[in-house]
C-alpha cells in the first residue's frame, strides 16, 4: 500500500484510510462487534494505517471498538478522532456543540481511555462551534500537543476563514470534509486554501454515502435508523434524478475492468497528492474492493473525459437536512 503525507506535516498514512463510523452508527444497526474487529484488523493486514472515529459515533462505542481492534497494532497505525459535540449524560444523544477548552481537554481524556492509547494521532474539531473563538480551540489543542496527548490538530467541515485563523495559532494538519464526484463544493475555495497552507485533505463519504457504488437505486429501502432517510439527496425522486452519475461511473468501470467505487476513489486520489479518502465499510469484500482502487490508473485523458461528462450532470438534492447544513462551512 502506498503512503501519502497529509500536507506539509510529517503525518504519513496509507493512501486510503478506513472510516469506522458506519460500524457502530449512522447507517442502520451497529455491526456485530467481533465481525467489525476482524474487518478493522483485515484492513491493517492489507496495509491500511489510518483509521477514523469520533466520540459521538455510538456515542463512545465506535472509539471503544477501534481501540480494541487496533490495540495489537498500535505502533503501526494512526488513529484520528474528534471532539466538539455536547452529549446528554443521560441519553448520550447530541445536544448541540461544545468546543470550550475545558470540554476539549475532557473529551481528549475520554478518547484516550476508549482508544486504549497514550496519544491521539490526529484530533479534529468535529464541527466549528460559533460560540467559541477558533483561536481558543486551536490553543487548547496546542496545549494537548505540548503535553504529548495529541500529535496533530485537524478541523472538520470548516470554512476557509476558520481554517486560516486556526492555522495561525496551531498548524492544522488536515481538514476532513465531504468530497466526491457528487459533492464538489470544496474545489471552489477550500482546496486552493489547503494547497496554499500545506494542509492535507481527508474526504469522508468519498463514495457519496454509497450512491456512487451503483448499488443504490430509487427503489432501495434503508433501515429506519439509517441517516440517509433524512438526507434530501436520498429521496427516491432525487436518487432517480442522480442515477446518471452512477451510470457514468459504471460505464468507466467497464472500460477499466474496475468497479464504480474504484473509479470514484481513483478519481479522488488523482486530484491532489495530499488527499487521503476514508471510505467506510462493514464488509471484508468491500474493503478489498476499495483497496484495489489504488491500482486503478486514470490517464489525463480519462480524467478529462470523466470531468466533462460529470460536469453536465446537475446533482439534485441538498447533501444535508437544513439543521445539519447550518453546521458546515463556518
């Protein structure tokens, strides 16, 4: 497995990471624990060294899963987790944002315990908290770095002004945000800013929450606990309207003797040498399919052709419900 450096930092990780959220949360019922541990360990055996979790996934259970699965390999892997949500102590449900420095320190202690580790490799602010100056957030993480509890600072779904202000206090190693052939907004401002500042980019949902695999149609029924039920882009009519993009990837995949998912990931990897996508899965076969994307060669002509065809498809539906959309790009 090839490696990439996230921006100008010295954080070197496998060219693809593994997003672990869906093993516990978000896409229907949590996976069976031993099964999920074996998928995570299979990823390590196949050369993946970058694993993504957050305290809010579960909540807490995903960090515990990742900590247990990776304990035997801890020195070989990089673990990223996130802070910044307020969790109701009784229900564990999200109750708004909280990036006050004291809360960040508490969150770090909790994550270190659950992850069974002495240091968090990459600590992201999960969403920008409008009530706490980003300088205070960056300062709190800087303190944790000085104490040896955290190695690198990251932001998730932040806007460019926030990125610049944070970076001035404590260099930002990586930004994690959604990016794929069906969500290209980062290309306008975010990617040029990251390039200028030497910050790595970690796209989540690189397969469009499953849509770009070609396995989801307007007739697909999601489990009642699946987040996609409330995503405007996933209404049956929008899935039908967006089918053209999945079909385009399908045609390319046939030509390249690959799968649509592999084409979608290869396209992302070809955008910048400091982009590290983190596709998530609960299945070993999908993990292996995603890893094979690293070997799919897209020539400059292929990329131009894909670009031209994709630019003619207007994707329908917002990527988040309105309440969640307010929390991104701040």
